[in-house]
C-alpha cells in the first residue's frame, strides 16, 4: 500500500485558491472546496427537454432518457458520453484547473444521474487526484482512511459505516479524495454528480497497472 496519512481529518476551503488547495493535497487529507462558480443549470428534466429523444449508452445498454425518467428510481453511473453531449467538459476543465499542474495527465470526466434512493458500490481510489462535485442535489459520502482497509474488507457495505467519515455534501461542493482512500455515497432525491480523475506523469504508469 502507498503512503497515507493515518491521522487525516477533513479540511474545508471556503474560497477556491489553487496554491492553498495544492498545499493541502500534499498532506494527503480529504478536502471540501466550496465552489460557487458553477455556471451550469442542470436538472434531469432539463436535460431531457434540451435533447428530445436522447439515448444514453449505459455500459453498452441503450436507454431512452425520456423513458428512464418515467421511473421512480433513476441510476446511470460514471458515464463519459454525457459530459460531451451536454457540454459539461468546459466546467470540468475549470474544476480540474484548481489542482492541475504541467505534469498532470490522463484526465477523465464522468457523470452520474440519480433519482430516488440510490447507494453506490464501495470504491477505492487508485488515482492521484479524485474530485466529486454535485451539479444538482445533495448527497452523503462515507470516506474510509486506508488504515481501516482490513476492518471493512469483506463486509456488507452498510456494516462499514462505523469506520467511516460521514460527509453531507451540498450542490457545488467539491470533494477531493486522496489516493488509497475508499468511499461510497448515497442519495435520496435527484443527484447529478460529476467525477474527475487524473494522475501526474510520475504516478501514471503505476496507478494504471494497479487499476487493471
């Protein structure tokens, strides 16, 4: 396992400042960044109205967005094509600029759409930089310091919470999750969630091998 901060607590940065964010990241701690510069105005119904007949390719399954939104529960996870088709990439670029440097590489953007109660699987972050941001709606994240990896291994996800740092996230909050940390999230209502992942040139190959 890579080096991590076993005493890490969550820090909040009220005003986005690249230098301050970069310095905090070096401490390998989770960071909440209050980012009110989001110019997007996204809702699930608005996305449907703006592109009538839009078809989502969800893990090789083609789904009509209009039909999907007729369901009480909506779940589309980590979709890259939505970023392009709904012109969200420019916003994602502005967010990643808060942490990027000349050696940042392999930047990936993904979008998840939820309505009703949804809970993600348990993820482990194998990237140098991972950012989550709600573009619409609130959600709750459960973060696990790597020191608890053996404690939660093999457990049903709802039985892991006693080792978690619970964070109630609001629209436009950006959450930085350090490498090696595990997490899952849940929502009860509508949520449009962006995920940004990247590495730097020195870490790229090692992290790519670990993800396979």
